[in-house]
């Protein structure tokens, strides 16, 4: 009896040994350049919840201070896909560059502002005339500043422009090296708090709608269409998670980017986290191209065809109702 039991056990053991071990799914590497600004929220959620991995992607992320530099790293070949606002895209295209816009991941019309020192004699936008104003050239902050000046009968030539990196801005205005700054959140909120009663904020939701986008080289879209579809699928799951769990989404963003939760929550209402390809993107790109040409910020006088730089295929597969632009 014992011998029979032993034989049975050995057979079961050998049978178990013969079973093939589960094979881990093959993950495709995608090098993604993004920032830790609020616009990266869907990316941070997808990383946290393993949505990218579920779609077969191994995301190798590189974090930048500016979307502009994230895009430049992609154009150099250091990354496959980047996140960036539309202004650097406009400059790249109007100067003859090629690029593919895969989708908008965020839109915002109250994210940018001009924060000024009251003790510099600034109480209204018209008081910005003759003042030293810091901003990062070639970014959405430059376009917003020009727009708010124009709305109050001023031009960029009426101010003293100071090119600053975002991380240098708070110290510059606190030390009085500039009288005002054009900047976005989180920096905008932090600088406003640091200036306290000595600060005054100018903003206008009618002047500018920011579109934050996923971009890649056209050759990448041609050779990796399925990876782009997988990426957008993961981000769509992140979008749905955010809609259903906004507090948890804020906590994820705070923890992953080391930004205090109260600051994340404070700026959260400024953003619409949603995958789309909307007409607003083309309208803003065209407006910025005319502005850059009029102010002689570029040498080209040709109006670019931005529609030709939009890659519709992936979002049409993942979320066709989000494509509002006619190709």
C-alpha cells in the first residue's frame, strides 16, 4: 500500500515538473520624455496603476523641467515620444521642422498668468509698461505675456524682457531683479504665495487655451503604430481612473512627483485631463504662428499647414469620438 502511494506521488511530481512554466509577456520599450508639471497627470496615473504594462509597454521615462526640452530630446533621438505645449511645436514647424502630434492630453485656459510686484508700481496690466518681466522664451509663457500686453494696448517692445528658466524665477522676483513674471503652475501658485500681499496676479481665460500634447517623429509613427495605440489605450484608462477617482489621482500625482498634496489640489481645477484632437489646437497654433511672424520671432513668412502634422490614426482607433478635427 505504501509502495503504491509512493509511486502515485512520484507520478504526480513528475507530471507537475513536465508542465511548462508560465512565460512572462514580452514588453515593448517606449522611451517617454515628460515633465513633473500637472500636465503629466495621466502619465503618472498610468505608471502608478501599471496601465502601460497591461498594454504591453515598458515605459522608460525621462523627466524634464520644460516640455520644450522634453520635445528637443525626442527630436534628437534620445526619446521616442514627448509631452509638450503647442508653442514649441509651432516654432519647430514654422522653422521647417517635421513632427507628429499624436493627441492632446490636457487643455487649460487658466493655467498661465503674469505675477507682479506691487512695490514696483504695478496695480493693473497697463503698469507693466517699462518693467522688467521674466519668462522662458519659446514657451507658452511668452505667447501668453504678449497676448495680455496686447489686450491692454501694449507690445513686447514696451517691456524689458528677461529670459529665465522656471527654477530661477521665484528667486529673481523675490530679490527684485525682475518686476513681474509670466509663468504657469505649479510655479505660478508658489510665487504668488511667496510674494503674498506684495503680489498681484493678471490672468484672462479668454486670451489663451493651452493644449498639452504627445508628439513624436513622423518616422516613429510609421514604424511603431501599434505601440502608439497601446500608449493611448493606457492613457485612456488613466483618464477614466481620474474621472472616477479624482482624490486618488491627486494623491498619486503628489506622491510620484514629490509635490505637496495641497498644492496639487489647489491647481487641479485649472486642467481638463482628457485625450482629444480638438479644433482649439489648430486655432492656437495658427494664432501663435501669426504672432511669431508679426513680431519677427521667426524668419519664415509662410503660414504652416499644422493639420498636416497631426497623426489621426491611433486616436481614431482608441477613442474616435475624441477626434474633432477633420483630416
